[in-house]
């Protein structure tokens, strides 16, 4: 039996060791230039107990910009060994996003269940954009999917329009708008070895008008629309209207 004081010290030491291990395994966002807008993310990949994903996206100002903050954002992705931080695979794309009158407002990592083959699992990057007009609201969210091939990452779905909203109103009450949300499901069928993707689109149209001293709104949800995306050997082909601007 340990003396009580020794047991307390031992448990305390074990707790410190566990804490140090946790810190060592922490998913740390990559450093970025604080002088320009950007996004720096790191997220554990639940599908793989020993892997994390990092993202870095920094703005390159437009040389001809007159102070509006216009420019492009590059994109750097990496799959990391979770404990050591060693880079297992990487991807880089200059000018991945354009930010001008429609501004890039958010970038997120998506580790959903994108199981494209029994051996291949993709992860996603979601980019959110917002328009600058108050009376003509506009927003989009793009989803791109990436797979690992050895030490590189490859996009297999690019700029899929997962969410969109556009409308027009008078700045007070009267106006109309349409919101469309799209989700992906893994189909049982395949094209060129990769699972087909079933897109489910749901659109909601809203109309507002002034009635007396009240602003009244009515919404109408359209029947869901199903479309199947097929892999052509390089990437999934998007129909017209399913790609971000």
C-alpha cells in the first residue's frame, strides 16, 4: 500500500502527464499573417483516429483596389498525423476564392461521412459568401470535397452550391426572397468507381408586405428536388445552377 501522501503525488503526476499528452496531441491551426484577412483552422478527422486536417486561407489584395478590401484568397490544406503534426498530404490553390462585392465571410472544414468508395473517404471545405447590398440580399455557401492520394490531396467536387439566398425588398418590409438548401447523400450506384451523390434540394420562397401597421410574411416550400451527381473519372459533374458563382 502507498502512503496517502505518496498516492496523492502519484495521481497528481499522472494527471500532469495526461494533460501534457493531451496538449501534445492538440490540433493547432497553422500560423497566418495577422496583417491581412484570413482563416486558419485545424480539425480532428473522426474517420481516422490518428489524423487531423488543417486549413489556411489568406487574402491577396487586388493591386487595383481603391480601398474597398477586394482581393482573392489562396487555399492551403493538409492532412496531419495527429500526435506529431507531421504533414501526410497537402494541397495548395492560389486565388481559390474571389472576394469583392460578394465577400468571403467564412471558411469551415466539413468531416461528414463522405465515403466515396470502401477505401476512400473525402472531407469538405465550406466557403460562405455575402453580398453587400441591403435591399438585394445575396448569400451562398460552396462545398468542395477532397480525397487523399498518397502525399497529395485532390478535389473531386468543386464549388457545389450547398446553400443560396437572394431577394429584393424595399428596406422596410415589402419584398420577396428565395432560400435553397442542398444536402448530399451517398448513393448505392457508382460511376467510374466512385459512389454517385444524391442531391436533395429544398427551396423556400418568402413574400412580405405591409398590411396596415404590420409587416406580414408568407412562405411557400417547394417540393424537394432530387438530382444525382456522377463522377467522370476526375470529379463530380455539376448541372447548371448547382455551382457557386
